[in-house]
């Protein structure tokens, strides 16, 4: 027993000696050397040739000049409590917009204010104003609001053109994605002449595709060229998750510049037409007819003066199909939407060539477009 105790004491002493020596070595590893300075100095900042690159300066200049024209839009709707029947406001959505003129008109997307009972516009200085809806164009996803803001706080956005845009051209987007105010993203024009479907089911043509990051909340905000001019209104994204996936779309500014003055003046789009009512597409599809079939011709209309005919029932009770419009100038017409889209390229008072089938014979007539 005495021998066992002796061995235990020896083993303990050996372990203490080992740990003492080991710790001494580690102390040497982590002990500051005498050659180190007592105080660590900061690294010297490397000076660039100039403060910022030319491209960076241009981007910053665009953001500083245009961001005061961009607004944050919130909308609310009324809901009734299921149990108490009390009516209360709930958030409907958020989006972006931009100041159109010094009279307080603000342009945004129609889907940003859709079904809203109240709309508020927040300027860059955080001042908030209740907005009145002046006019909407669901077919092109455009809406015009108006706010009673001091003239000094209303800075209209510079308007460019979308007619000569080129793929690869630099673009910038300013908006409020996910409620993060005044966010700038940059990219290029990825494609031109795209088509997207509006909330009304109509096709929007000539849409700009960009890889500048556009997320929920960017809708209604401006797409700018490198000079800070408006070239489009950000309206949609293509993404399985609903967030940015490198593909965004903007309604071209030439279309916006055409319709916004009408919305301000009339509250709606004054579209050119022929003065006819068209047969429902369910019937044309059922009968295998390609084109826009005239159901009725309005009295005193341009179509009546030209001699176009509508659908009627014969004395024998049979249905005689009216003229089938298949072309307007250079635009082929295969259905109602094609005809409406073709007429949207013109103004009231323009004269167009309408080609149609009557009794299996192709005919043509000149028609002066009238206001619908």
C-alpha cells in the first residue's frame, strides 16, 4: 500500500512538471516580442488618382438629380369586421411613382392603387399628402394621381424617349423595394419590343426588358437612361419566387407620354375607333372565323359612312355574318385584341385602310378614326 502511494505521488509530480513546461512554451508563442511597437499603428490609406471614377460620378449625379422627383406610395382599403361589423382601414399595398409636372400630378402603375380607398404620396422630405386619383388606364398599367403640395417641393422628372433605345444601353432604376425608400439599382437594357399582359388582359407592346434589380415596391418607379431622363415605368418582374431574378419590365415612356396628358385632361383614354361593335370572340372561335367580326355599326359613325356592314338576321331566320376585318394598314388582325392594339397606334382623326372579307371576297376601305 505504501508503495502504491509513492507511485501516485511521483506520477502527480511528473504531470505538474509537464503542464508547467508546456504552458511556458505557449507563453513564449503568444508573448509580444520586444521588437513590436507598444502601440499598433493604423494602415496608411491608399489615395486613388481621383476621388471617384467618371462612371461613378455620372451615376451619383443622376441619383442626386432625379431622386427628388421619385415618391413613395401607400394605399389602404376598407374592411368590415366579421363580428362587430365595424369598418376599419388596412394596408392595401405600396409602390413608387414620380412627379410628372409642377401642378402635383404623379404617375404610377395602375396595379399599385388598384382597389384602394385611400392613397398617400410621400415625398423625399418625408412630407405626406393624400392623393386623388385623376385617371387610370388599366390596359397599359398607368395611373395618374394628384397631390396638393407646395410648388417648391414639386420637381418634375426629365422625360426622354424610348424610340431609339438600344440593347446594352445603361439604365438606372429608382424606387422603394420592400419599403426601403430611395433605392438605386443599375443595369442594362436586356431586350426591346417585349410584350406583357396587363391586369385587364390586354397586351402591352414595346415593353423594355432590363436586368436592373426590380423588386416588389419598385412598381411605378422610373427607369432612367444614363442622362437621368425617364425612358420607362417599372411595372413587372418575371420570377418564380416573386422577387428579383434578373428580368424586369418597364412600360416605354413614349406610350406613357401619349396617354398621361389624356388621363389628366379627360380622366380616361380617348381611344380611336371605327364606330362598330364587335362580335364576341367565343362565337368567332366556335365558327372558326379568323379576324374581327363586326356585330353592329353605329348610326352616323365613320364605319357607316364608309359602308361597313354588321351582322344581321335574314328574313329566313339565318344569321348573316358581318364584315370580317383582317388588316388595318400594315397590322394583321386575327382577333379583337389585334384590332384594338392596331387602332391604339393612331389618333382620333387619322385615316386608315381597313381590309375585310364580305361574302368571301376581300375588300378595302378608307376609314377616318373617331373617338370611342
